[in-house]
C-alpha cells in the first residue's frame, strides 16, 4: 500500500479543505478548543459536499472495531454520505490498534468521511509516525495545546478570523496572561466581539477583562510556579484571593504535584512522559513538569512540603483562611530554588 501523511495546523487545514476535501482525517492532541474547532471546519466543508449525518463510535476495546467495520459495510438507502468520528478512548497503544486503523484504508468507502481522534494516545501515535514513512494516506491535524511561537501564531489567526482590531500592547498582554490557556482566550475573544464590536482593542480593555472575568485553575497557577514565571504565579494567586477561592484546593493540588516531582527525582525515572500519564497528568502540562525536574534544586523541597502541611493545619484547626501571604512566600521559596544554568 503506497501511503503518506501530512501534518496540518488549524490555519493550514482550512486552506487545504477549501481546495479539496479528503475522506480521512486524524486529529492528534487533547486540546478541547482545537479539537472542536478543527472538527467544525471538517463538518462545515463536508456538508457542502452533501455529507449530512454525523455518527460517533467510541473504541475502548479491540472488539469495538467490529462496530466500525460493520458501519463501513452497511448500506442506507436514505442516507448515502455520512461522517464517522472514531473516538479512541482506549489507553493501550499497540500493534493491534495500528492494524485495525490500516484496515480502514483497504475497506474505505468514498461515501464515508472518517475522523479518528487519538486523545490520550496522541503522543504515542506521534512517536509512531516519526519512525515510519508512508504509513497512512491521510491528513494529520495538530490539536496539541500551543505554547511560545505556536501560541502567538494561533492567537493572531483567531484574532484575524474574528476581525478584531487590537493594539500591539493589548496583544502582548493577552499572550502574557493566557499562553497555553486556549479555552480562556477563546472566551475572552468572544467577549471582545460582543462588548466592543468594531472598536480598536487597547491594553486597558484587555486589563479590564482580565481583572473582571479571568478564569484560572490551580494547574495554571502551579504551571507558572514550575516554569519559574513568578509574576504570573503572583498574579493568578491574587485573582484567586479576590475571588475568595478555597485555598485548600490550591494547597492540595500543589502538594500532589510536588510529590510527583519528588518521586520522579528520587527514583531517577527517565521515562517521565509515561509516569506522568499513569498519574493522569495531562499532556499539556508535561512541559512544566519537565522544566521543574531539570531546574529546581530539591535540597529544600521537603521544607516546602512541610510549610504546605502547616498552612493546611492552620486552615483546618484555626479556621484561618488568611494564608495568602504564606502562599506568596512559598512561590518565592520555590523560585529561589531554581538552579542557575
């Protein structure tokens, strides 16, 4: 079988589909915004080609592939062209999975447009593709959470698509506060189009949205700490304080992630990706854990854990929730431990 694959970003796949709709797409990554948007693009252009009905088959066990094969072989007198989304919920990446996917190319039906979502297995499949040539005749669409230059390019594209006029300082402020947080940035852009339609967006307007409507998670805060983004960590912590966020949630989340780092460091684990995945650390957080493992000096790490326990006791026994200063001290303590390379 002579096959090949091409990897596309959000912007490139739209340009490609406009020219020609393929009958097989693979979505790699777990970013919900990118997955949803890319799926919408495919659906939009597929319906123009008269693919009217959408179907989803979740594949958890090998036997679930029988449903997929039966779907390909089924005939519907009333609905000819169909879209099939194969949602891989299995956690096992093996040769059986690859063989089942390859089968689809031999029994392909031009009246069925197929989308395979790899979800948690995305990184496994990416490694598989990197070691082989001419395996799949398909378009691979990148749905991993963007960071750095990739995030900047993605944000520029979204702003352009929504026809938003924005100053350079406003754009930089968005990047600084929301890098890697595609869900929040998407809400912010929608809010801008509703609130200031056809207006030039300044940094003051962006700051207003950040102050009034920012949505951060404990993971965002911890990621900033692990990546030595101290100002960002302080900023997120201050948002939590203003929102009267339960500090126990922050403490326990930080404790859990710090213990993960200690375990990896102590056991001298080299396959970091695998151990983090086993402990349900999402793929888009691997970058921050890897940076912390390499750069944080662990000599005072247990001291940090003890301080966290003391803060938790203070909350539970003294009902004292005014611990935000202590949490700021912890951020500084962890940042001081960063090794100078």
